[in-house]
């Protein structure tokens, strides 16, 4: 009797030993799968933005002045930064301003707003373009430096040279004494089937830890890559501008009309609540 009872008890314990871990293991796998899915899907939370209703909000934006880009043909002037019809308007004009033959508008959020990782979307209507016209939407690191000097870094999430049919996505960074641009060959371009200056379009970037950069135009993924090194894991601020003329894109000729306007309807920044 004791032997039979012992055998039954042993069998019961063995069944329990098999059943319980198997059941627990199934639950654990489900939980792990759910956890992985949650981590894979960003929970985007709006953190900052502007829809340009009224005058320029100087708590959010600074308008730059002067010959900030010595290799180009324009000087930046605050009088070329205006708002109208719930748009930020960056005007580019042919006029002598100091040593430069053109003026244009440029704004940034440095000292006002910066972020590390997230999603940025800008709804904008780019200028008519032509040789030497160069609108850009980009992020720049908050470090103090003389670009392209040591410590400089930027993410160009939408820039256009000469034509409203081609959007360039790129990064630039320098960490050498002579300021060599180490990221100049990292990027890609998107050729649009439509004239992007004919209407408003959404230009977006998702910047994730790693880092990993994914670029979008009107919600369509146009480029993705992981920058080399650790140059894009630090706070960056927003810059929007139109430059004019440079040796690598050419200079405006008689076929280019002025004034030109870069109209920005909205800027929105989101961050992943899962990273909080």
C-alpha cells in the first residue's frame, strides 16, 4: 500500500512538474512578445510645435542676421522673416546687403528648444527654385563650434538645390582639428513625381537611438540609414532657411526670378513616451 501510494504521489509530482512550467512558460512567452511589440511601436507624444498664427513667436524662434554662410551669395536678414496667413515666410530677394548680392530668411530654435530623438514633421511650400536656390530644413547640435570645426554635427532632413523635384537627405559631422566633413557621403535623395514648389508637402524625420534616421516625404519613407559613430546622440535644435548660390550648386543666373518665398505652415515635434 505504501509503495502504491508512493508511486501515485511520485507520478502526481512529475505531472505537476511538467504541467506547471509548461503553462508558466507559455504565459512568459506571451508577455515577452507583447513587451517586444510595445517596445517596437513608438508611442509618439507631441512635445513642441508652431503653427505661426500671428507674429513670429520669439520665445520659440530667433531670426538670424549677417553673412553666417561665407561660402554662399546671401546675407541673412531679419526683415526677410515674416508671418502671413498662418505661415512663416522666409523671403529671398536680389538686393545688395554688405558684400552680398542677395538677402534671405533664416530661423532657428537654439537656446529656445532642443531635443534628443523623436519625430519632426514640417508642412511647407518650397520656393520656385532655379540655379543657386537652396531651401533647407535641418537639425544642428547644441555644441558651440565653428562649423565645420570639431564637434559640429547636423541632420539635413530635407534640402533642395536648384530643382523642386529632388529632396536630399544627409548628415554632416566633424571631429578633426581641420574640420574635415566626415559625414558628407552619408545620405540619399528622393526624386518627386510632382513639382514640390506647387503646393504644401510634409517633410519628416524619425530620429531613434542607435542612432537610426528615417526620412519621409508626405508620409512615404524615402531614406533610412544608421550614421557611423556617436555623433547624433546629443541634443539638437531646428533650423529653417533658404541659402543662395555656392560653388557646388552654382549661382543664380538671369533665368531665376525674385523674390522667392519659402512658406512653412507648421512644425511639430514628437517624442516616444516609451523612452521617457
